[in-house]
């Protein structure tokens, strides 16, 4: 009866005057030729996450001979994006599709490094606060694809534009203070690819990867040293802003998409509340890939044995970013007509890390090198899922336990050598949601957001100061590793394949 219900509803909606006298074939108007697939103007919205690696350089000179400094830094950038798009696609008879698309995005993608050091004896404080990133961006791109029924895989590329910003303030315990800031609109390029899927005659969903390139910014910087050092003049620049973006969204097509005989009437409500036409009950396995990031904090404390009251503490904060990829497996059970519950476990390789590297060369013979990579090298989750099925779609929320390897490393060379390192397996939690769509009897695609949280790591730290200073003893710890993960994937319904094989054997 469940399979007959959509046919009855469709028949009732399509032939409301069935009880009236049916017109003869001679009176019926000629049927309009079917519209080509995907040919339409459209408008939509999207949401996603992105990041990359940003490099910058700062240099200062002074009227005092030999007094100059140069610093190079590398930091990971990450952040959410959200925006809208519009465009036009044209379908050819051979199923090739060409078009264009423009989008405009708010962006929180940026690198950030904050570090504060406080020493009790001698009393001093240092602070660094550095930000670089993209405040907004847009692109106008060509699209080329090949339609396979409701599915449209495509590649895309074109011009990009956005507002790039960089700023930095630093106070050193020696009395030196430096600052610089610049915001400019830059023009670059974007390229990528994705998959779009027609949900009904007007509404489609898409999952997309975009690589975005924008030139960096630069400007003047100033420095002021403690008397009698004269003011210092300098400049800074960021290298190109190269970021990776994963995003999903919805498009509304004006006039609808043609040649789909089994689509709903095109309204969003009709799609959401349509009768389920797919049985989600069964085991499945699949693969996924995506991008993630967050913010991680850290703290390092050194004390000098035999010198009560002499201590030094440094706190830091950096953004994390990187790719993830892996596999998942689980079981769904269709509890009622529209309610689906289940369990899922996944295992993920991860490149999500915080990366702050800085090298400063100053005169005379001054040198400071810092390297503090913190990362999650792999993780997995085991989660419950609860969802709502309509048509071939399943929207769900999910939550459960997480587990993974968290690593923290740090080293600094500055007159002495300082460092600390630890790798620990951690348990945590994961929470999120997503949507799945059945492409065939056994194959479905998915888009998913997860927030994965692990407690931090800790360990001993060491310091070897210049002679005759004695060695320093210390410890370090990190804050929570919280990661926002956007990922896309495909699932294969295993029991359906097994049942088909058994039926074929019989």
C-alpha cells in the first residue's frame, strides 16, 4: 500500500476533472515538446567551510646602524562561509550542459595567532596579535557538465574577487612595539567542481569544492623602541591567499527542469512532506571526504630550580585547518513511515592542524625561531542517528562518542633552546546533522556537518638557557581540540546488494 499511495496522489493531482467527460483525442491540444534537462535561470544559497595556509613577512630598519629586524610567519587559516548564487544553465541534446554562475560570500576564513608571555623576574610581558584573511569574496565562473538523469556532475572556473585583510600588533618586553594593518580588494581566480541533483521540478541540491586564489596585501609598519632607540620604519606583506572551500546549497530554478516524469509539483513543502518512496532499512558502507578546522589554545610554564618566584608563562591561540577523508558503515531502521533511526561508525584520516612557524632575524646577531604544530592525526566516531524520510531524501541529526590521536609539539630557539612534545589517544564526543539522497536502489549520496571535540594534551617541557643560567623545567598543556567538519560522501546499501545476488542465484 505504501508504494501505491504516491501513484494515487499523483493521479488525483494530475487529473482533477477525471469525473467529467474526457475530451476526445481530436479536441486535445498538441503536447508541448519536453524542455531540455537543466535549461533554466536559477537562484540559491549556500553554506560551507574553508581554509588554507597563509604566509607573511615583516621587516624593520632603524637610523641606528645595524639595528634591523625581519620576520617570516606561516599560519593555518580556517572559517565558515555563507552566501548566495545565481546563474543560467543550458542543456544540449547530447546531455552536455554549459552555463555560468556568480556568487557572493560572507567569510570568516582567516589565520590568527595570539601569544602572551609573562615573566615574574624580571617583570616583563610580551604580546603578539596577528590576523590575516578574507572578509568577503565572490566569483563569476563558467560551468560545464554532463547530465545523467537527475544528476549533474560539473567542473567550474573563472574570475574571483574579495577583500583581503591583514593586521598585526606586537609588544616586546624589551620595550619594542610594532604595528601594521592593511585592507584591500583583490582580483584573482577560482576553480573546482561539484555535483547538483534535481530534488523536484524546481529545486536542486548541490555539493561543491572550490579552490580560491587572491593576491595578498602589503603596507607600511611602524616600530618604537625604548629610549634611546629611535623609531623604526618598516613594511609587511602577505603572500597569496590560497584557500580550499567545501560547501553545499540549494538552487531554485525558474520554469522548472524538464523531462522528469516522476517529480513533485516543484514546491519546497511538497518535497519536504512527500510520501517516502525509498526504504532506508538495512546495512550500508561508504566513503567520504571534506575539510575542517577550529581553534586550539595552549599554555607553557617554565620555572628555574633553586630560584623561588622566578617563572615564565606563555599562552597561545591558533586556528586549525585541514582535509579529512575516510569511510563509514552503519545500519538504518525505518521505524515508521517517515521516521528512521540507526547507528553509524566512521574512521577518518585527518590533516587538521594548527601551524605557527615564525623566524625573526635581527641585528646584531639576533635570531628567534618558533614552531608549534598541534594536530589531530586521525579520529573516529560512533553515533546514533534519527531522521525524517520524504521521497528519496533522509534528513537527520546525529551524536555520540569520538576517539582519536591528538598531538602537540613546540620548539623555540632564542638564545636558548626550549621545547615540549606529546601524542595521546583521546576520547570525546561528536554532534551534527546532514542529509542523504537515494540515487538508485543501493546507492545514496550525503552531505554532513559534524562538530568533533577532544580534551587537550599535556606533557613536560624543557629549557636550556645561555650559560651561566641553569636549565629550566616546565610543562605545557593545550585546550580542547574542537573541529568543525564539513564532508560529502556516498553509501552503498549492502543488504540490498546481497538480496539481489541471492535472488539472481535462485
